[in-house]
């Protein structure tokens, strides 16, 4: 069977370099890093959503206040099998901030045998 579709040269995605904060050790003491794909919050402009593994079938997301983020760094984009890309970031969030983690799940009866 002949190959009818040739590989294309991938587009180059540059990672923007950021100067780390001057006191990186202090940042580690007062903040916690999270990585994922950022999205706008659907109704609150002071918050944003960070999807941890956007192309996974078993993903979850965090919801953070924008003011709780001290530092953000662009990471390499990820690509799915269809060639769609999504940008990834590393953010540093203040310790003791209030955030939400949402983990979707399938509703099932967990009792033995499924009987009530």
C-alpha cells in the first residue's frame, strides 16, 4: 500500500522566555506552581480556569482568582492526533488562597451488587 499523504514540516512554536522573579527562592516559599491550559472564566472576569490535561479523557480543572497569581510562564504547546494545538502555562499561586478543583465523574452506585 503506497503512502499517499506525506508528512508536513511542523510549524515552529516558540516558547517565550520570561525573566524569573528576582527572588525565586522567596516565591517558592510563598507560592505553589500549577501547570495547564488557561481559559477565560465563563462569567467572572476576576477568575480564570486552568485545564490540567486538555486532551485527556480523564481531565480536571482548577478555578483561580487572577489576583492570586504572582508569576506566569509560557510552556510548550501540546498537540493532539488531529494536529490541534493548545497553549500551556505554569502559574505561581499564593499559598492559602482559596481555589476550586473540579473533577468530573460518572454517577454510579458504588454499593456491592448495586442493590439498595
